[in-house]
C-alpha cells in the first residue's frame, strides 16, 4: 500500500512534467507551421489606376494572389448604379469606377475567366458566375469576389493597407 | 538470466537469442487461414507488395528530387526523367503504383463489405483499414504536390481551401496549413516532409495494427462460417489436412497468394511500361502558375467519387456532404444492425444495398471526371443524394433482416 501510493505519486509527478512538456512542444510545433515574418511582411502592391482601359480585365498580383482590375465603361457604371448591390462594390478613383477583386472564386479558389462581351466571369471548376462588379450571379460561390484591403491615394491604389473606403465596405458587409 | 549453450549452428545461435523458430511458427507455419476463400483474399498481399514497390521507387526518386518551388518541376521532368539512369522507371512505377494501389484498396474494401468481414469481432480490422485508407489518401495528395505542376498547385489550392470550412471563413487556418497566403515554398517543403516521412511512418504503424487486428478474429471465409480454429488446426497438424477447414499461412496459403501477386505484377508492369500515361495528367506537365487556373480541375480518379459529392451543392452543404462521405465508411460495422456475417447475396435487402452502393460510387466517379455541364450536373446531384440516402437507409434495412 505504502509502495503503491509512492508509485502513484511518482506517476502523477511524471504526468505533470510530461503534460507541461507536451503543451510546450505542441505550441512550438504550431508556431513552426506559422507563415514566416518575411512572408507576412512582403505584402503591399501599388497600382497606377490611370493606366487601365475600359472593360479590359487586367490581372495584378498581391501576396501571391491574382487581383482583378476592371475599369468600368460608362454604361457598366450606369447599370451598376441602378443596382445597389453592384455599385457599393466599385471603387471610385478620380472620375472612374473600378472593380478591384481577389481573382479567386469564393467557392474553392479557382481563377474565374472574364468574358468582355457578356461582361461576366465564369469559374470553370464548378460553374460559378459573377457579374462585372464581381457580384455572384450563379452558385456554388457563396458570395461575390472578395475585395482586398486597399487605400485610395490620389490616382493610385495601395493594396494591403486599409483605407476609409475599404473599412466602410467591411462594416457594411460588402466584402469579408 | 536465461541459460545459453554453445551453439551447434548459426540457426541454433539465432534461435537461442531471437527465438526464430517460435517466431516462424507463430507468424507463418502455424498461422491459420480458412480453406474456403477465393482470389479476393489475396488483395492484402497485393497491397503489401504495392506498398513495397512505392517505398523502393520512392527511395530512388528521393535521391534526385528537389523540394524547391524553382527546382522541383525540372528535377522531376528533366533530371529524373532525362538524366538519371532508369529514373523514368522509378517515376512510372511510383506514379502507376500510387494509382493502382487505390484500385486494389477499393476491391479489398468492397470484398470486406460483400462478405461481412467487418463484424463479429472484426470491427477493428475494418476501422484500422479505414485509417489506412485515410493515410493513403493523405500520402497520395501530398505526393501529388511534389512535381509542382499546374495540377499540383491548383489541387493544393483547392484542397487546402476546404479547411476554411465554407462560411466559417477560417482563412487563418488555411494560411497556417500553407505557411503562406498561397501554396508556395513553405507549403511545398512541408508537404514533402509529410510525404516522405510522417505519413509513411503512420502507414507502417497502421499496417502493423491492421495485421494485429486480424490475429484474434482470424480471416473471414466465403460463407462467413464461424470456424473453431484451434480444433481445425489440431486436425491439420495431426495430418488430417483433407477434412481440416484451415491451412497454414506459409506455405499453403502463400503459394496461392503469390500466384495472384504474380498475375497482378504482370498487369502492373504492363501499365508501367506501356500505359503509364493514365497516371500522369497532361496538365501537370505545365509548371505551377498561381495566376492561371487550368480550365478544368479534377482530382485523380480515386478521389472523384467524394469530389462529386462536394460539387453539386452550395459551398456549405457541399462541405457537410463531403465530410459525411469521408467518415461514414468508418461507421459501417455499427450502422449495419444485422448480426448476419454472410455474403451479401444471402442477406435480403442488403444484397441490393451493396450493388446500389457500388454502382452509385462508379457513377459518382464518372460524373466527377466530366465538366460541370448538363445533364452530368443533375446526374451527379442525384447520385450524391443516393449515396447519402443509402447510408441513412442502411440501419433500417439491416435491422429487419432475417437471420440467415
């Protein structure tokens, strides 16, 4: 009895040491899988918005992801104004409206293709569709294309920084 | 301390120290297998041999493969394929074996389902087998990343995105798994580690568990007959091999087993030498490009059925259906409420359930391969519903099954 209680104590003492060690080791392992600081730091892209042409999709790159930039034509902007879900997705730089979105389908991350005649995007992976503002028009995507954090700076757009227009979009739930 | 005597031979020397005779008896010459089985019982050995082929070919590939986003593609498609002597052989053996191993796994699984080899004490065999299926799936996926072609990259993107959990938007978790915002160097390196070390270790451990789980309930037979292995073994050892219902694993069963393995290997190397292309997606011969999605992304054939269960639904429902499909086979021994462990053909409604499940999974596989256009979308949708419906129906149809 005396022996077994001593063994019991030793067992519990070892359990405590091992438990602390296990938690520490798991934390270290979790941290080792985190993105590196260098990966996180490389992440601001500045776009000159005066260089884009009407209804011509340009794909930029930000944090390794494709960024769709689509300058809206007059008629597209008018169509968008008629639909509040569309107009609030657009970014106004100077006098022009732009769609700036992360070019990954919100379903599972494929890159949708743009058809400039039909002014719509089609994702070939699972058949999802978006209109010219990136709003979803056909499932399975659960929401419109995500809008990256941006800040309007005169004629330029800085991706990776959160300006007031972006913060407003987040608050109103236009993007995540 | 045990008493050791001067050895009379190398065999005796080893026997005193390692008990090699006892080991041989327990594992081979007196490990009993029922007589009443057919060639489908050889699939376990076929799988073991295929795993060995994967291991050996993998060792040679590992000597030249470079887990670096700038070098990986060329190290596979140029160095291994063009420069290394017989490098093409190891790659094609590895690629073909990775595909064929799933064909054999599915045959092995459906054999178990048909003959009821997952109940009456054989539950752990089934569960450890399903764990092996999951481990092999992870091994196949991580290996598919390594050539760093377009399909590698985009399969990596799509599959890691699943961990965002749809509307849960666990993007932090996805970035944590990747070690980056998108699949990049950190991603390739860690999947390389998983593919060559951690998952193979898990597989080897699970194979041990799978074999261990077999020892007490023993191998099932074509009639699901409960055999008194001790009595039958005694008959066999007394020389009455004719009326004994069992045979020794070595040499009796092994000789038949290896005959099947021989036929399998001829088929296997026919594929390796003449039809390796079925395991090599042409799209993956374009280097990974994060700014261009291939027009049509689909997984390798062995994942198509579960992919097709994900595809026809909206994101969240699809993910739930997909998760259901991934775990539901684990529960088979508990969802089958009938005590009958006999072939499906003698089990009333279960017979239809078995064939419906098999055909439904073949339809799902076919629909997963074609682009998401009509009428395939609709067929896939109903096939996915059928899959879920069959599993929901299983406890009910087996509950009312008559005693066979």
